[in-house]
C-alpha cells in the first residue's frame, strides 16, 4: 500500500485542513487514492471533539474554537506542535479500531524513543504520557475519526509550543495532570528531526 507524505511549511488554517482531509478520505474510499499522512502546524486554536464539555473551555475568547467530528474533548493546536493527520484505509489494513489506536500510540512512543523520551500509555487516558519531576505529564494527544473505515485526524506531538496556551482549556478533560514538550523536558530537536523520526517509525508500525 502506497502512503503519500504531505508536509506544510506554513501554519494551515484548521477548517481548510479538515476540508482537505475529508476530500482525501473520500478519494481513498471511493476512488482508490493513495493513503496519506499530512504533517503540519496550525495557528493557535482550540478544537472541541465529540465528547467536549463546555465547562472545560476556560477562556473561550482567547483563541478560535473549532467544533470537530473527531473523538475526544478539547485540545490545543499551535506553532511548535507537530500535527500528523493520518488518512488510512482500515478496510485493507484491518477494521479494528482498538488496534488502530494502539498502533498510533505505538508510533508516537517509538518516535519519542528516538530522542530518549520514555513515552507511556495510561489506562483510561488516551494519548502518550511521560514521567517528570513534577509528576505525569502529557506530551502527545490522539483524536481520530473513521468514515466507512477510512481514518482522518490523528496525532499531535508537543515539540516546543507555548505551554501557557494549554491553560485556556482542560486538555482532553483531564485536570489532574500537566502538559509537557520536548523543550520543557530539555530535549533539543528540530521539526525536521521529529518528522524524520515519525516517518521512520511509521514504516515500522504501519508499513508504507
């Protein structure tokens, strides 16, 4: 299966990204188009997934808020965060949602390991977590949507975003834990370094 890698050098407006993903997912499903992974950044914004609680939006006027069809609650996207939108055909790869989410987490954990960061899963908490001197913190978020077994949306890894921007929401509805990043952990890496690791580990987990 051929997977196209698409990279955007400039921040991409969120509604435009969702529209593009939906068109590509439909083309994969209906026309046999190549699967695609799109690496990008967004301007500062909050997204509300299908389980979002309005009480978790603490500063509604801080950044634009976009309702979205992906699973999950509120998330932040912004410069310094690598977003990976994953459009894969699970009809061919195996129509197993739990395994797909597990593979996405495994992809992220493997990518972090390339930089000496020990990412971990947590029962009942979607995403990837790390242990710090201040306790557990989230370094990567996951949120997907499936339409007739073709996926879109995906992952978000914190490289060096402004962590203060997460303060306008309760990230993913979890208030008891903080958020971290490569930079916050003292790990120096460029976005190009992160992209190279993502591509390497993707092929190990998903092939293509």
